[in-house]
C-alpha cells in the first residue's frame, strides 16, 4: 500500500534524523601528537567527537604575529590504503585553512613570531570510495542531502601555539564523519580532508577570539596586510582549484582532483 502524502513528507525528516545519529566513531590516535605539561579541559566527549583544550587567553590575546603553521603526519596515523601523499594532502589542508583564517588578524612571519604554530595529524581513518559513490548515486533520487551511514572516515590531530617553548594553546581533536555535514567524496581521504578543515576552524577560533563570545574580538588588519598574508599562505601550502571546489558541491570529486597540495 502506498504511503499517504503526509508520511511521504515526513520521510526525509526521519531519514535525516537517522543519518545524524549514524556518525562514525571518533578515531583513536595510535599516540598523542604532543607531550604537554598543561592540563587539558574537555570540550566535547561524545562517541563521534572528542575535543580537549588548554588556552591561556590573555597571553594569546597579547600576541601579534604567528609563524606559518608547521605540520607533521605522525607515524602510523594513516589508515589502511591511504598513501603518504594523500596523508600530506590532508595535513596540508589543515595548515592552509588555519593560515588563511588567521591572515586577517596576525602578521604571519618566519622571523621571530610571537607564536609558533604546529600541527600533528595523529589519525586519518579511511573513507570507503565505493560507499561514497553509491551514496551519490542514490542521492540523485532521494530529496535533500543523503549519504549512506557506512564506510565513513575520521580525522584526529593535535595543534599547539607556543611562545618561547611555552604552550599557550593546545588542542587535541578527533572526530568521525557525519553523513549529513560531510558530503560523499570518492576517495579514501574524502572525509578526513573535510574534517581537517573543521579542525583548522576550531584552532583558528581559539586564536582569533581567545576570550570567547563575551570578550572583545581581535581587530582586523588593513586590507593590504591581509592580502599579503593570504598570498604567503597560498605560496606555502598551494591552493585548491576554485572551479573544482565549486563542482565538488554537486559532484563527489576526490580531494586529489581539486587540490594539488603544497608546491
């Protein structure tokens, strides 16, 4: 018996709710990225997301310059079937997004910056390209965003901002893919590449507004300085193809097809 029209209208809502509950488990890193004497405060502790942080807000607020983020893929971080060049592409995405997000607020320099930024990627859980491709095919016939809650990947990394060897910000971050917010990408790094951008956003937020919503936001630099800093970021980390980024909204393009990685 066919479903009545109200039930048909409710189906996408029920499907979306089921997908939101079907996130991948946050990956467990083989080892921590950084050893720190700082005590980390738990920000999130859920099956699909584990985030802990230490932040010296006043010290971060006093800083005016940062280094271009340095990144490292930890030994054993890349999951099954992920090649070293793919792991570097994921780590480079995190560093580039962090760099460009902070370009309007900090002077970016290798010459004695106030804060030295380092990222250690500690886990890259593979995405199933087959499941992603099937999701995209089914999505043609299903209204709204759709992705099979199977074959989902994940990403974990540690980030640190140091001043003279002292940790002022430490972020320990791990998250599994969400079948609604992470679109299907036919690549083993499809989810990790997207989650690397989320990690960079969280890290940038702490440096941009260390006092949170109740505090005074960090002032923006002038337009010429912002443009110069962004150019430095792209020179250091490369730039994803704008046309490819646009096409990836509609097509399950692999990160490798749109992002050449570091020069």
